[in-house]
C-alpha cells in the first residue's frame, strides 16, 4: 500500500523525519551551501544534493546565488526526481542556514509541500540516527512544474522603491556589527553599509545551537521590528539568511513577506555611499 504525507508546518524535527522515512512521496534534500560531491562525506540516508550555487542559481548573474529562471529550476528539480506530489524535507550542515533558501525557492516557484529540518544534519547526528556516504541521485526524472509566485522575491528596483517611499519594512538579517558598520563585510571589496530605512534582526537571534527558538521567542523577536500586517522585505548578505528570517516570520504568522534576492552584495555594489 502506498503512503504519502502532506506537511502542515514549515519545519519538522529530526524525530519526525526519522519516523517518516520510507514514505513513498518523501524526498530529503541536502541544501548545504558551498558543498561539492564527495563520496567521503556523510548524509542523511537517501538524501539528494540540492546544489544551490551551480544548479539552482543563475550563474551568469554577477551576484552570488541569484534567482534562477522557472525553466532552470523546473529542469533541475526534475533531475532530482521531484514530483508535483512530493513532500520535501530540506536540511544543511550548519543547523538552519542555506536550507531555508531551498525552502523559499520552492515556495517562490509555487510548491508548498516542503519543510526545513529543524537543527539540520547536526541534530540528526546528535540523535544518533543512521547516516550514509554521499551519493549522486540516479533515479527517475520527476514531473515537477514550476509556477512562479511574483511576490516572493524582490529585486533591485523593487527595493529602491521600497527604501525611498517606505512602502515596506526592510529587515536585514546580517549581524549587528555588519549592519552598524563596525565589522567589515566578509566579501572582499564590498563596502560596509545598510539599505536606507532598513532595520536589523540578525538571523542568529532566531536560533539556539542551530535550532529555531520557540514560537513564543520568534514572535517576540519579530514583534520588536514589524507589525504582523506590514509588508516586509528581508535582506542579508547575498539572499541566503534572509530566508531564515522568512521562515521565522511564517512561523510567527506573518503573511506579506518577501526576500531581496541580491541583498547587500548587490545594493552595496550598485549604490554608492
């Protein structure tokens, strides 16, 4: 008898995933950033590597991890065996970092039956669950169809307008040091600074040892920077950890949320001080 699951929350625990293993429509994706195939690395059993940098970004864009076209995303998702009826759980090796970007990308292309593994691979290992050596997916093609959702991603001109006219609350996920220009940007040659009329909520404030804090603590963190009915644009360094804020915001009941794809790397490059 075939079994399938529908995900009712944007996060799941390692215990939940362990118990769900073997469900027919479940796909586990490893969304670790800056990872390359290496047969000596470990992974969650049957995980498929979601290569953000090379497969699921517009590599011709001058800025990192840029939003791919619907055609590219659909093609690469199908190569990973993703179907319209799949249930996806995505993780990374830091806890919650780049996995949230994978979650947001799928949502931006109209797929909602996806959740982030809370605590990621570190929590999976901490629970002493089985791992295996990394392997390439060589299964069947999926039938996933990309259906772009226009309001999920914001681009440079959108954020210029939002900043100038204060149509959205712009929330920056970078560290307070980077936001306040007391710590240099890690990217060589990128100036320090902030998007005008933005506020700061470091993505690390939502986490404890790579695991999301309680819903109560998340709601308190967001309440300090934005009202629930405000339209929000999340930014960060290059569009990754802004998605961690989007994840926390969704868990906190915020609906009108979006992510600035180019984030500070693009803004700091294109806009002079």
